[in-house]
């Protein structure tokens, strides 16, 4: 289990080992799953080659899931239907490079999505439609060995990035970068 998100009475649990996101109630009872292979729901199944799988619930009621093997973020409805996806493998700033990226994500109150990566550790910002908006913290900000930069946001639009190497929580204020 690598991530958890709560939305109303729903609890979403990312399971990198099983390559699925479990849908549970607040008592922990499994109600179903999303992001597993299911052609009837337009879900191709996740490609998760390493222990990085993140899930976040958006203000629009949709879930965002990192598909690290495909270098993308997938968007799912509550009933498990894949609505869209965005991202691409690329060395360009707007893409996701190396193996298994993006590793983590968080959604701002307006629906924008912050992502983080490993190998070239950085934090980037995308529009709710997946359009690249800019880099919040570039690779020079982190130790080169940094991996697993967990992200969170708050109601004021701040982005919190966990730096596991320096054992710091970095706070990026709205408007400071992109």
C-alpha cells in the first residue's frame, strides 16, 4: 500500500504490489477497485514497475492515479471508468523522464495537479486538463538521490513537498512559481 485518499464516504487505497486502487468505505470494507485492467470500463490496467503508485481525489469528484510505467496521470470516475489520461515519456520539461514517473501527485483546490519525480527529482505543476504550467522545484533543489517526494496541498493553494533526503518539508506558496 503506497497511498490513500479520502473523498466523502469513499476511501481510495493505492496498492502498488497488486497494481490497483481499492475503493473502500470508511470502515475499511472493500467495495471495489479502479485502475485495474477492465475493458468494459475503458481501463487498460496500470504499469507499475516499481513501488510508486499514488492516488488523489479532486474537487471535481474525479480521481487521479499515477501510472508510472506509462509516464502519465490517469483520471477515473468514482465507479472506476477511465475518463482521460495525460503525460508522456520525454526529457522535455513538460514530460516525465526516466523510469517510473511521476511518483507522486496532489491536487490543488482549483483542480491543478502538482507532480513529483525521481532520478531527476523535481516538482511540477499541470492544469486540471494536464497542460504543463511550469516547474515549481527543479532538480538542483534536491539531492540527486532523492526519490519519493510526497506531495500535499492546502485550501490556500500551497504545495507541500517532502524532501526525504534532507528530512524537510518544503512549502511553495501560490504565485511564487508558476
